[in-house]
C-alpha cells in the first residue's frame, strides 16, 4: 500500500506564479519557521510544497495551517489543502476552506463507560468522566482546551470578520451613556458608562432643596455635585480579576452607607461589602463571602439581612448582620430545611416591612418583620400549601397578596389585614383569559401588570386616600395601551412611596428600549429616554409581525418576527434565525437588540417562537409544556419552523438557523434529534442537554427544586421513561445533523459545563455528516458568559461569524456600508497627542 504521505498532489503553474510574485525563489522557508508553523510536517513535504506553505504564511494566510495534526495524520488532506491554496493567495481562503477543515482533527473524548441504572433500566454513559465538580481534573481541562483549540482553528478564517462585526456593533453604542435617574429619598440615583470603559459607575446627585414635587418631567440638576458610589471598573482593576459582576447595590435608609455584592469567578457566589460614603472606609473587614447576592437594609441603618448558599448553591439561610461587627457574630434568622425551596429577602415599597420569601418551582411562603424592629421575630403571612404560590406587599394596615393555586392558575389579587392575614378578600378576581403577573403598590395608586393574548399590559387603579383599605373588586382600571403587534412592557411606580410617577420600560423588535414617565394624577407623559443606536438607525426601515403556527394538537403558537424592508426578499431565500426557550413560565418577549442589526442589515429575518412551557400566554400555556407534557415545547417549535418554511414560505431548511440557551438549549438538543432536516445551523448556549442524568442526581445544584418542573425520574418510572424519550444526550443517534456551535461555562453553577461537553462528544461519535460541530467553553466564566459590555459584544460577534460562515455569507456587506469606528476614549486621545 502507498501511504498518504507518499501521495503527491500536483501543484500547477499557479503555485509557481505565487512564489515568484512573493520573491521566495530559492529561500525555502522565506524567513518563516516552518517547523513551528507546520507542527513538524515540513519534514515530509516536498520542496515545492514547503515553498507554497512559506508563501502563504508570508501573505498573511498562516491560519490555513493552524492546529495541523502531526505527521502521519491526514497527510493526504494536507497535500490537497496546499494544492488548493496554491491556486492563488488572494483566493486561498475561499478556495481552500473545505480542504483546510478536512485537515483538522476534532478532539475525540476517551470513552470510559459507566452504567447508570434506574427502574430496571441500564444506560451506558461513555463520557460521564467529563464531570469534575472541582473543575481541576487535568484530563478534563485538557479535553476542554483541546475542544477550544479545535474551535478556534475551525473558525480561524472568520477572525477578520469577527473583528469587523465587533467594531460594527461597538460603533452602534453610545459609550458615554447614562440610565434614566430614579428620584428617591432626596437624591437622583443612576448608573452611567464612560467611553472606553467596560463596566458601570453607580452615582447619585442631590435633589435641590427648592425642587418641586416629583413630576413626569423631572431632570437631575447637574449643578449638584456627582457622587460616585461604586466604580466597577476601578474595583475590578483593584481586585486584579478577569471576571467581575455586581449584584444588589443599595444605600442605607439614611443614605449614608452603601452595600454591594460582587462575584469575581462566575459561580454566582457573592461577597458582600459595606462602606461609609463620607469616608470611603469599608465596614465589613474584607467582606462577607458565600452569599447569594441578595440582601436588604433594616430601617435602623445599623442592621442588614443577607442570604447565603449551601454546598449545592441553594440560597437557604438568612442572617442578620450588625454593621461594624465581625460576620462571625451574625445571627441566623431563618433557615429553609426543605431542599426544594430557595430563599430570598426584600423590602416592600412602603419600606415598612421586610419579607423573607421561600419558594420551590410551584409553592411559596413568605415571612414578615417590621423594618424598624430588626431583632424581632419573622412571622408567616400565609402558611405554605403545596402548589400554591403568592407574593406580598403592603400599604397601610393591609397586605396585598398576588396568589396562584390550582383553582386560580392565572392568579388573583387579595387583600388582608396585617393583623390577621387569613382574612382574605378579592381585589382583582381570577380570569382564564388574563394572567396577573403582579402589582406595584404606592400610597395613592396601584399598577397591575397582566398578559392577554400573549401581550403584556398594564392597568392603573386609584386607591382611597389616607392609606385606607380599598373596597373590592376593583374593576379593570385604566389600561395603558401600545399599538405594535408584538412588544415587551414593564410598568411600575417609581420613587418614594407617595410618588405619583409611573415608569414604563417599553421595547419591541423595532423599537429600542424606551423609558416613559407618566404622572398618574394629571395623565401627562414624558419620554425620558430612547436607548441611542448610532450608525444611522431608522426604525421605519424595519417591519415587525406576529404569525401563528398550528401545533400537532391544533393549538395556535405565536411567532414574532422582524426584517428590514427592501432587503429581505421574503421569497424563501433569506437566512433566518429562529429563537426559542419555553420553560419555567419565563416569557421570551420581543425586544430590541442593536447587535441584531448586524443580521437584519445583511438580509436576515429574526423570529421568536413563543412556545408552550413559557409564560407568554398565561399559566395554562406554561403548564401545557412541563412535566409529562414537556414534548409540547419541542413540537411547538418544530411546528413554528414548519410554518415559516411551508406556509409562510419565508425560509428553507438550508437557510434556517436556530438558537436557545440554558433550558432553551434543551429545546435545541431535542429538536435537533427529532428533526435535524429542518435546520441548517444551531447555537446551543449553556444547554441543559443531559437532562435525565442530571435529574437523577440530587448532588447536582438545582436538581431537587427542578423536580417540579421536569418531574422526579428517580422516584417515578413513568417520569424516567418520559424524560429518557427526549433528553438530548440520550437520543443522539446515527444520522446527519446541522452545523452546531455549543457553548459552556466552566464555572456555571446552573448547567454543568459537562452537559454540553458530553453532548458534543456523543455527537462526534455518532453523527454521519461533515458539518461543523464546535464546543466553546468559557474557562473563566459561568452561566451568563463573560462580563464587560465590550467583551459581550465579542461573544456575539463570534456567534454571528459562525452563522455567516456556515451560510456562505462571510463577504455579505451591510446594507448601508461600513459603520464609522467608535470614538477613542478621551484619555487615549490625550496620550496619543503627547
């Protein structure tokens, strides 16, 4: 037999012209270290092949040889690559790409079969060893690094595109931006960003002493000096960390102390810090570690309550800390012993009462304590009842309780005396058509947030003066309406408890995030801010629509979509991104994204399938896509894809890309196994793809509380069989799959990095196609990827570059031409001038 290394692939006259044009002549290496660049393969290549390789490297095409395997592996493919690339340096990237990818060797995870038995059934997990709770096993880290190296090599030809997309996305951002201030306790509080900085600055300015009462037209007075409460950029630099995330920044009630919680790893375990704002001195002696990021001040300014996590990352215990004392002296005020329940602490808008909430996926219970009595005893509002959830706030002498149970799945609003919470009366009755999401209660007004027909709505109710009890039922209130066919709306009272200002945050697929303040006494509105989108954005160029697909059981499934007029052809030839989630009653509502313009302005259609398991259509919609009805989530998504292909004729499978993250990653894995023929590419972000194995193991964070979402396969054979029928890792089979990019976070406490890693390993073992299969593991991040607004843009640019590559769109220009580069930071300009 003749070895691959002995096969000579002819290099024609084109190669000679390349070499002559570069002046290589007799200089075989041309000053290039071929030994290093070619990973030892220079030894067996012919002189002419070495000359071609050297010429390509000198011409800036060195990526063609990145991650070359050692001699003896894919040698014939290497020669074909050189022959293809030699046809012309300028066209080498496009001409030689199939051959370049054929040279690369995907990592093959070693197989160490482990039998997992339950209910008389045995499954073999060949890749169970990839799980390492300590995240330190050399074999595991080596495999993840090998996958990252392969991923970078496979996408090496997109590096220029990634840089261009990043610059384009950054050029749309107003870097020196500021949030709309909130007027509270004599100050305007806000967060702002500075040009060139990755993180925010938390600031405040005093409300002038002569200022009028709060109004919809309030603006902060810039003559008042700014006080920077926390500069996240400076803090991150001082700590010398690569990951930095802040949770729960709060001033004390007298506005003199400042508390914040920070995570420097990505594992969502925070350290609590408190400082004196007048001196800047830290008062927690290095911080209080191991907490969840959730805390609340007592009214005396001397105590605060905070939540800590257990060994499985469950927020389970509330402690009381006295400022200035050692955390070792902190007192436990509540510990949740049921491992299915998570704990949180918060204060009502009245600031009179502190609440401890305990909740599982379907059951909750709240305790309360007067905020001015921090050493008192918390008391139960309503005792927990299985499958009953409630949230509570207060006004005057009464609790306002939003409650859901089996008889009232879409929730209703109740009122009860604080002195006797069991005396419940209805304020807003239950409705099958309208889901009550919650209420925002103030001294004079109440705002009810609801959902009807898949759209968010808000209704204003005026309450009796003097904090008196309203007589129920209250009626429908005054509804606030918006005209777009699909949008997202958040409406809440802002400012002090007696403030008449309603703040609305509104966005749609074509409307950037918009903040509107409304004076509920006069009805006057003021548009406080529309998120700036630089680069000539004009919303009139874009169209948003709502379509309805029909699921296999006849249920109508809403789809929101957006495209650019005059660019999308709407004839089936356009590329499309279809997004989905469908779990935990989380609503995947339409929202604007400036980064998405990099798709739309290249002819993409973007769509969201509002599938069962989410909360878009109310509680019934959610319950029809969980537990033993979970497969409705997957068939809804497939129905949405089929509708867009067959009925709307907006796309073909060869142009349809899909994405989902976390539980949406489970969705991606399931539909790829069920109908891989429908899709061209998929992005699976931190995907919950090893669902059955995870739900059988109560040593994994979230498993116990998640049983009310997915079921308990360890205890119930029927649940086990049902989950086994759809769990993505368990259903990978020998068939062709689309292009796949899977993303994991090494420190992710919610979805173990090993789930995407195992899914990719099993796909590598069984899939029959030659499409790209890539695993990217963020080695210094968790569930929510990297921090820093510019680093996040790089992540999006990376994902978009993957899509453009597999769609053959790497050279597709923006509709309006390149965007101008973002302005350089003032400090950089000054330095350059010197």
